[in-house]
C-alpha cells in the first residue's frame, strides 16, 4: 500500500482537547462525550453508534438550550437556529439511503468533527464567556447585597461591634 492509500484508510479521529472547554462544566462534559461517540463510529457498529449519537445530540442540545434560555442568553434564538440547521444537515446525510461503507463512515466522522469543533470554538465559547460574566456579576451582586445597609451601617461603616474590656 502507498502512503496516500494508508492515509485514506486511516480513520479520521479527533480527540477531545482541554482547549475545547468553554467553562461551563455540564456543557464541557457533554461535548467530551460527543467526541467519544464520534470517535467510536466504525463500519461494524455504525447503525448502533449513530443511534446512540443522535440520542445524545438531542439530550445535549436540549440541556444547552435550556441553560441558555433560563439564563437569558441574548443570542439564544440564533444558537437555536444553528442547532436546527445541524439537525437538518445530519438528517439529509442519513436520509440519503446510501449504503454504509468505510468512506461514508469517514465522511460522517469528518463532518461531525468539523461541525463540533467549529461550533464549540465559536458559538458555544461565546456562551461560555457570557455565562462566566453573568456568574461573576451575580457574585458581585450577592456580595453587595450581603453587606449591612441602613443608617447605622453607613454611620459605623458596616463594622461589627467591638466589645471593650
């Protein structure tokens, strides 16, 4: 076999990297699992793996969208459309009726890896940064709210009473 033939037959695998983290623990864990499922795609178990992958994508998108919506993420609607477009692309690919071959499995793996990395490193990372800023703002608000207030707090600077001996 030539090097070109070997390279073509070698599985297209991208491993999870710490650089893919967006800083939202649940989302990062789910992304890591998606990479594991994509890596597991092979001709022998493609039907079972694709089914598991589709189920998990639905779970992940639902969780991520719920988190975005509940947190008031301003780009939620745009993000939702990206998920819907992805679902349509996957449906088109799977609905073609083409027989599973090693090349077709590799094509699916390439598409999923490319989409995942691009989506995570742009759109999900934006959410991660926004989420972190919201958490930081919430922590500041909580600290401010926890401070004593009112006339005596202003008069004495919010200091605790010191007993004299």
